[in-house]
């Protein structure tokens, strides 16, 4: 027994030593990860302005004159809702949807666009985003994307449009977006709390971000500020002092002004309240599921080949100095894919605290 007591006693005495070493190691790794995250936040903050839509273009889209002469904010919002529906239908990630919206807004605020070309542009932006971010085997073929979107253009139209968009955006597709910051903020919270993952639901935050992106006004927000607005609103609802302190440290680190954050937080809260209202049309892919029944799919397949081609899109159409006389009017409220209620924009992702008092 005495012979056995020695090693057992030695192991027992060594436990605190190994425990201290392990704790020190964990703390060092924790500190390294925290520094890496903060550097990544700063790096993305420096790049975010490069991928913002042009302010002058946003003002033009929001102008009342655009209802007659070009793309209006309402037309743009309807197309983004349709992109949300297509994203859900094809099983694309939130990253793909957010990038598609970013590409769309950057292009629309850069070039003068005729309304008849807007569906082709938006679907093309989704296809570019999916090609960039999704596994190759999961990217929908162009003819299938056109058929499901129910838009009246051809594969050759989409190919030409993809070339135009790619060249005008200088092939800068991997943008810094609000989702970039949302993921980084979430990682910071998880790093500094033991139960952050259970408390702060990333899927919920992503769904709320998608709802915001369906409103053109949020294209004006800096991605870092929009993401922090979503985060702080959710933390406020959770009433977590610990998480609020973490968010405030991040705000100070990125030097985001209180007034700027408060302004966008109020707009986000208003958007969430409106999105909860029964009158609000929410993106839904149920209509898309219906159209791919066997008989309907056959009819659609036949009609796909009978669709008249759009006029060839010459480079001159996209010249910012071109006359607006050739623009056509387009009803933006009819036949969109997102008219019926439902989707991941309801239920637990949009809790009751967002209701207006």
C-alpha cells in the first residue's frame, strides 16, 4: 500500500500545477482569438465603404420622378423580396442572398436602368452570388433559374447581363456586408460569454437582416452600423447586461457614434414592427413550390421556349448620360413571388417585443 501511495500522492499534488498551466494556455488562446477577431473587424471596417451603393444613385431611385422615368424604390424592394423567395426555394445560404442584394444595389445606383430589364438584372445578381458562394453542385442551372423565377427573358439575355454587371462592378463580388459584421459580432459574443450561443440566436438575427434588406433605406446604412443595430436591439430584448457591455466595447473599438447607432436602431425597430403587421407582404416560396408540380412543370417547360426574347441590350443603354425617353413603365405590385404571407420572417424570429406600443 505504501508503494502505491507515492505515485497517487504525486499525481494528486501535480493536479493544481497542470490545472494552472491549462488555464494559462486557454487564456492565451482566448486572448489570441480575441485579438484576431478585433483585427478582422477593423479590416472589414476599412473596406466597407468600397462596397456601398452610390449615394447619388440611391437618391435618384428614391426620387418621386423615378415612378415615371425609371426604377423606383418600390420596384427595387419587390425584386429583393423575389430574390428572398428564390433563395429559399433553391436552398441558397443567407450569404448568397445578402451578396445578391449588394450586387443589385451597387449596379442600380451606378447605371441608368430601364424597368423592363430589372427582373433580368436581379436574377443575374442572384446567379452571380450563388456562383461565388455556393458549392458548384448546388448552383441552379441558368435555364432552371429563369423558369422558376417566371421572368420573360432567355439564357442568352442572362449571359449578356452577367457580362455587363461583372464589368461595371469590376468583378468585385466578394463584398463586405452587414452579414459579415453580424457573424463577427456574434463570434465576439461567443468568445466572451459561456452561454452566448444559447442566448443569441444567429439564425434569428440573419432573418431580421434579410427583412431589413427588403427596404431600400437600409442600403444607405454602413454595414457595421446596421449589424450592430440588429445586435443591440436583440440584446436589449434579452435584457442582458453582460451582452450589452460586450456590444458597447465593440462599438467603442470601431468608433461608431452613439447618434448614428441610435438612428439606425430606431429604423430597424420600425422595420421589424411593420414586418410583423398582417398587412405586410412577406417573401414566401410556397408559390414557387406549387409551380413545380409535374403537370405545371411541363407547361412551364413548354412556355419557356415560347417566351419572346427581350431586345438586345447594347452597352449604350447603361450609359449614365443617356436620355430617359426610352424608359418603360412597369407595374411592380403584380405577379411578384412574394405576395403571400409566411416564411422565415415570422414566428420566433420576429418576437412580440418589436410590436409598436
